[in-house]
C-alpha cells in the first residue's frame, strides 16, 4: 500500500488503439511514487514508456482507449487527475465512465478525479512538468528559446517581462548553457541537439513542479552535462520534495538516479522494485537480457547479444554467439578522406554593409584522416564542433578555410552541381530523427526516393529492396505505408539508418545514431553496422557522447574541445589511458551501473 508521502498512485493503467482489432499498448500496469523519489521506467522502444507519460499528462492522441482501475495525483492535498480527450478517446475508471462535458467520474470516488478541463493547461506546467523526447518538435521554430522559456514562466508565475526574462536567463545558466544572455535570443535551429534538450529541461523545471516526467531527457547530452543535469534534478527534488518519473533506455543511468525501477515489455510489467534489486539481481529473463545487451570493454571485437537471442535460448547469449574475427583497419591503410586545417567560422557581428567584424570559431584548424574500412570515433561535449564537422563533410555547412579531400576531390570547394554524385558515397544518420524525416511522406516513399534518383536497383525490384532495408533495421514490412509521427523516437532513428544505407555508401557518418535507441535495438544496430563494414568495407565517422559505445565500436578515437582536436589515438589508449585532463573528466563523468 502507498504510504502517506505517496504523490502519485496508478493502478491498472490500460491504453489501447484501434477498433475491432485492438492493439494493447499498455496492459494494466501499476506503480506509485513518493515525494522526493525517482521512478525509472525502462524497456525497449515501443514498450509503452512514453504512452504512460502522455496518459499522465492528458496528452494521449485521439483514437486512444484509456482505462484505469484507480488514479490519484495529490498536490498540496488537492486531488488532481489531468485527463484530456481526443476526438474518440474513451476513459473508464473503476468501471464508471467519465462524462466528457464535466470530466467527472460517475461513481462514489469521483472526488479523486475532478478538475475542470479548462484548468488542465495551467496544471500541466505548474504541477506536472515534462521533458519530451524530441526537443525540436516540442519547440516553436519561429520564436527565440528565451522567449519560449519566459512564456512558460509567466503563464504560471506572476512576474513582469523584466523579472521573467531575468529568471529565464538564470535557468539557462542553471542547465549549463554557455553565454545564457546570447542563448536567450537564439532560435532552436541555431542550437545543437544537446543545447535544445537543455532548454527543454529548463522549461519543465522552472516552475518547480510536484511531479517531473523526463522522457529520455538526457539522451542528447554529453556525459559531463548529463551529470550536471542529474545533479540539478536531484537538487530540485531535495528542495521542493518533487517526485520524478525518469524514462530511459540507459540502464547505467537508471541505476545512478532511480530509487525504483519499472521494466516494461510490450506494455506489460516484467519487473518492479528497488533499483539496486532490479538492476543488480534481476529476476526476470527480460531484465537480464537488457543488462546483457549493453556494450562494455570486455565485449569489444565481439557481436553484442540481443534480447531475442537471450529469451529464446534461455541462456546467456554471450556463450551462444560465435566470436567472428573483426577486421580492424591498419595505420598503413589508404585514407578515404583527408581533412587538412579545417576552419568553420560563423559570423557574430557585421557592419552596416554586411561585412563580418567578428566570428564564432566552431571548428578551428582541425586535421585528421579516416582510413578505408576504419571506424573513427569523435567525442566531446555538446557544442564542441562534432556535428559541425560532420555536416561540412556532406556539404551542409560552408567551410571558412581548409581542405576536405575525398577520392581526389576537395569537398570544401566542390561546385554544387557535383554534390549529387558525392552524396551517393557519403551518407549521414542525423542526430534528430524527427526533424530529418519528411512528415508528409510515408516511410516507403522516403526509401524509394534515393533508390530512384541514384538508380540503385531496377524499378521492379524497388519494393523488395525497401522491405530488405526495413528488415535490416528490425522494422516490419508494413512500416513502409506509415508516416514518421506513427513511430516512437527509437523507431524513427532506425528509419534514418535504413535511409542512409539505401545508397550503399562508402563513408557513413553516424551523428549520435544510436543515442535514441534502447539497449537491445542499439545492440542490433551496432552489430548490423559491424556486419555491413565487414561485408562492404564501409568506413565510419562515429559521433557519440556515450564513451562506452564509442570504445566498443571504434578503432581510433578523437577528443574534441572548443573547436579543436585535443587528443587522438586508438580506442584503448584514449579511453583507458587518457593523456589529457579533459578526456579524463569525460570518462569520470560516465554513469557506472
């Protein structure tokens, strides 16, 4: 039974979609959270983690069927249940239907669930805050991030413009954004993925909610900033007695932050209890499988186990999988791409006639090579220039000076009409899967487009090739007829990977390409990328803030800091025997399970 400090209690939460042939997304799950405590919800993509959070926020889409045995959220002794209705949302509680006009439950327990519908928006930010998985899709692209944060503050706090702006800048500083006064006036597209996520965290936390729901809120953050954000969340809990639901696929992070852990699989609870018990002494085979899938130093050079293998064979998959010989590029291998003295500067101030008077040096005099068949890891804090380098390699950012030599061509000076042929050989998996997928195109059309433009296969074989690509990234053939918004964040990332693989490139740039994936799918994708590398001789530039994954996957590693490469060498040398203090700080910030 929940204790007197219980702030949220949910019993038998059920969410389904469809008419006659219902799809059960969440199947009668129960949990509770006390003040000042953190519940981590973990599981594979599509397990129902985010839908549970959306139900608590009253944000389930139209067409959803919601039923709950009992549901009580108490803020300062005020009974509260945030329920919003879509066009055909059905809700029952203890068998009694809710009147959609009054939002009351027609039974004796209705006092637990009363709140006027018009009060739900103010309750969402004031009593329950949420950090969504996709920061770009959650922000207004034509409004500066500072004004969006100020607006969130003024909706719930009686402050004038000046005080609200001052508080907004203070929160931008709290979430470790550099030069918060300048960030205040920037737009979402001018920030890195990690910086956008930090703004979203500030927006969710600025009104000190009683319950904070963090849906993969640190996915895009580098390890040092992740550590600072976790400390900030912990401070908020200690100061205000807030409860937190922390949705994540990172089991090490869950072990670090959570008091209790709820493990979901296909909408069902597999295991629920204290974090130490669940993650250190798991009882359910599925929980043991999730833990086994995580990359580690002792698994380097071996294929990672996946959940399906673990459960089907009912024994440790590490013993069931053969260890194939891994081909590692030698230092003497021919270079595929050679970057010399690369500088990428952005104008900060201009004269009346448009001449730049000062620059922000995002990439400053960087040189490196990537050998054929090699995986080069690139790590560093958010905003250090990693993604800027990757975008310059495919012509999406103008180079200030320097050379990018690829197959005898200098990409830094390549005419725009020559880029089509180059982009067939260099593909990129972008950091933000939502903003890089066309919301008006089906997945099948997205995969068809590059196949048709570059004539990869004949017209009669395109559908077969699309199904093959979807199968490679563990998506069903039926996915080709659906749109991006119908997939989870991890599934959208897999679609991005399939699209990049469609052209059979020589160089594949992976910009946080597995950061949004749960550990089992992450293991499948890493195994797939290694298999493709062995089969086709692919070369990778692998950008990630997860040093464990980088060490497992990469042959060599470069460490970037403030636009410069400060350390480079083999993965073992850099990540096990670092020379630079900055590299050591990154390693020390990694969560340990």
